[in-house]
C-alpha cells in the first residue's frame, strides 16, 4: 500500500492547546485505540513518510489548518485528494497541499471525524482517518434579565423539565418514589393535574410535541408518551443513551441531553437517532448539559451545578450567549446539588422565560436581553 505524509499545523498557543488536549484526551477511552489504529495504517507505506495528527488536537474555526502530502518517490503522486468531515465532503483538490481556514471545512464545533481519501493514477485509493476538536472563535455574549413575575412553586418538586404550552406550565420532576408530571397555572402556581411515575423510575426532561407529552427517565433507558389533556400514558420508547437528562424539540426532532457536551436529535415517531451536535464555546467543550429549551433556532440549556444558563446555536453547537442567574437563586436553600438551578420554559406570547430550580419555592418569569 502507498504511504502518505499528512501534517496538520496551526498557529494558536501551544500551551493552551496542550492543556485542552490533555483534558479532552483523558476523557476519551477510545483515543489510544484510535491513535494506534492510525499509526498501524501508516507504517505499511513504502513511498511516503506518514504522520497523522494527534487524535482530538484542538483548533478554532479561524485557525489555519494545513494538509500536506509529501511523496518520498517523486514518481508516485496522488491524482486528487478529498477531505470529509463528519461524513460530508468538504474539499476536493488535485494537489498535495491544502491551506484551509477551519471554518472552510466546517461551521460546526466540537469533536469531528476527518477522513482523507487519496486517489492515485493507477486507480488505487487510500483512506486515512483521525479526529479533531473545533472550538468557537468568539466568547459568548453576556445577557441580562429583568424579573417580570414570581410564581409560587411546589417545594417538593425536584424539577427536571419545564415547558410552557397554550397558557399553562408543564413540569416533570425526579427522584425515586417522587417523580411526577404536573400541569400548573402560571398565574398562581396551582397544580391543576398530576401523574405519578412508578417508584422504580427517576423522571427527567419533558417536552410537548403534537399535543403529546414526552418524558425521559434517568437511568432506565426508557421514556413515556402521554396524552396532553388527561396525562393518560399512550406508549413508551427506548432511549438510545445510557442516561436521559434534558428534552426539547425544534418542531421536527426531539433533542436530548445526557449530561455530556453532546445533544442528540431523535425522530419523534420511531425515536431513532437522526443527528447529534457537540457543544463548545471558545475555551472547550461545554459539558453537563441538562434541561433544554428550543427558541427560534437556538437551544437554551442549564449546565448542571452552575448558576448560569447558556444559549447554543442549534445548527453549529456554538455557545453564543450566557446568562448569570446567581441573583435569583434563593438564599435560604442549602448549597448543594439537590437545590441547583434547573428548568427553562419559553412563553412565546410574552417573549419571556420561566426559570426555576430543584426544590425551589418560586418560578421566576423573566425577560432576557443583551
């Protein structure tokens, strides 16, 4: 098999990249195997010197990325080279040298697989694979807010999901033996209807899609679908991630978080996974994504244990905004994860958000602005 030299360089600070690489690489149990497989492919070559980039090397969208194919024997040259990122063709070139900005390869951030396909004049091909992590090139914008209203909240509610729909708030709660689905009057916090889950289930995020309520569970790898008006269970579905956390919809797909930086898109009819999105800001992967709310092409997300929420571009995974909500966290609650900020619902009629937390006494209706 022919051999290829593949060199990938960039012009950001080596120290920052080393720290980011160490953090990301240490969290990826498959990295050593992937790197080993790449090296094994490369050592079979006789006509090229080969050196693939390190798995999960880190770049920003504005970084210059150089792909260079250097033959050891001048008579053995590639006819053309194709670069695929996440399975999509990004570049085709009849040359052995590429100098590309990161954003000319992709508009998305996060961990992305690269496949380089080399065509030779003798009709043979060679494929090399690796993976890079792409970060945003801009820091998230800082948002501000104004409290519009305070609504009483059941302090026994371990909030996992919050939705506003047709004039009412719907809430899903967690904890074994205490998980519920509730319909709430936003005027006074009165619980109008509730359904308890079985003691074996730990309830998680909820969303309303086509007048049905979808609800995740934490580690049971199951979800439930209820009729909107009566809360009668219609069916259940299998969750394809080990854990279920947050849930929202863009009107076409259901979007699921599971405590990492990854968001998964599911077909609501068969609940098969149709897409995924890794979430990053300009510093690295944004992990522990929890409760979700889709609003006009963006996804607002709680970050578990943090006192802020983030706004994510639903197409690229870039964190474009951040809202610090420290000031509304009740001061008389214990400083522990049982009482953290969790729960985001959008009211399109008022263009306001409902914000609460686990076991909080209040739901806040707020207006968000820059």
